[in-house]
C-alpha cells in the first residue's frame, strides 16, 4: 500500500512539464509496485486480480518510449554542451526530431494514463488491504511466515539471475542482456523493503545497482541506435547523414565499454562474484 502511494505521488508530478524527473520517478514507482506484487507467487492467495497486473504492465510499457526519447536527448545535449562532438549540425537536427517524437509519445502516454490509471488505483484500493490466511478446521493456521515466503522468492530470483548471466557471451547478445537486466531489477526490488533486517543486504544492493546501471546503459545504447537510424532516411543532406552515422558509432563504443565492464566484473568471475 505504501508502494501504491508512491505511484500516486509520482503520477501527480507528471502534471508539471517542468519536472524533469517526474517520468523517471513514475516508472520506478510502478516497477517497484509490480515487483512487490510478485510475492504472491509464494503466498496462499493472489494479492490482486490479473487485470490489475495487466493495467500496471500496460502503463509501464506506455512510458517506455517517452523515457527512451528523454534520456537520449539528455545524453546528446550534454555532449553538445561539452563540445564533445564534431558533428553539431547533426546533433541539433536530431535533437529537434527527438523533441517532435517525444511530444507525440508524451501525448499518447497521458491519454493512456487518463484511461487506465484510475482503474488500476481503484482496484488496488479494493484488494491490497486484504490478504489470505489458510486455516485448517482442526490444526489451525497453515502456511509459512512472510519471512519464509520472501526467502523462497529471493531464492527464485537468485537462481533466475544466475541462469540469465550464464546465457550472456557477447556484446551483441541484446535479448539475453535485457533478460539479465529484468532479473536484476526483480531481485533488487524484492530485497529493498527488508534490507534493514538483513546484515549483508545493503552491500548486495550496492552491487546489484551497479550491475543494473551497466545493463541499463547497454540497453539504452541498443534503443538509441534504433532511434537514430530511424531518422537517417529523413536527413536533409549528406553532412547530417554522416553525422548521424558518427553518433551511432559513438553509442556503439559506449555499449562496448559497458559490456567490457560487465564481462570483467560479472561474467569472467561469475561464481566468485555470486558468492560475494
């Protein structure tokens, strides 16, 4: 219920166009709420109906494109301001195209929120205050404690993350790397609410955050290259087109650096890293 309140607060911030962090905070709040609802995988009953999960997943998906546009524009603007690129005309032209794209994506996101956000919140208000307890007529209450249930969920998370890390072999393994990223988020968000009660959890969360950032940068690069390439055919002249190609090359080098760090810190010594 506390996580739901954070989603509501983050949603309210979206009404302020000057709030540059509103979309990011909303996405993270929704993600944390969705992740915590996974606890019902090891509980005797479902916390919320399937339709609520579907609404939350749909809201999260609707915000993806807007965030991708926003983050790419921020990355380009920083490099433009620092004179880190020699193709300023292409950067300026691309920033203008991304802003046009972003405005349309933001409009679609708000339409989606207007249609579905209230439904999701109302259903959560109805169902989250209740939970199921199994009681036997003669033997009394049956089932594990929340601690045991959460431990089971964290073991599932850990096993999933190990398997997905083992499936990554090269920088071009985009789908496998994205699957690792999702597994890291699940483990991290399931662990965060109880971290203060577990001695080693804060250190583990720091390492997971570093891994998530590496994976997130790699995934961003894949998305950004797709966005830039989608505009190449619209380039007004050859100079802009060459500049776009240089931007793609710069993004690709960034991806390769992130993968090198991933390989050194997580893949090359996976067993030792996991024990830590």
